[in-house]
C-alpha cells in the first residue's frame, strides 16, 4: 500500500506550481537511527527496479525490493514538514552500540 495524504498532495502541488515538467518523486531509506528508519524524498528519474505510483497527477517511485520491506508507506505533511511513515522496523541490535552514542570512540 502507498498513500499520499491530501495535505502532502497540496504541498507538492504548491511546490511544482511554477516548475513544469514535474519530475518523479522518489521515496527512499535515508538512514536507520535510534528512533527507527528515516525515509526521505528526492526528485529522481525512474529506474528499472522501481515500483511506480501515480497519485493525483504526480509520479512516485519506490524501489520494488524496498517497497516489499517498507509497505505500507504513507506521505503526510504538517507544520513540521513532510512525514513519511512505513512498516519498516529497526533491525535487531540497532545501528552501532547504544542510542546513547555507542558509535566509534573519541
């Protein structure tokens, strides 16, 4: 499942209003952190392994393998900006050490 809320759609429409042609919007895993996975958006061209979603005049791209792990994906917009939620969970063992800064030594 892939959802774009009306609030997110309105923000995309506002952004692209004076920028034709509209470039597809890619949803991708930006990083894993203590709070879980962080998804991001970028303008990109379609790739061979993409799942393509057409929603309200916009094209969204998600790598098919990533989509299989991440669904459902939901893009929303609030005063804090875009919020992309998904079914991804933090892998066992977290990233590196603890969330209190267990990555590397200083």
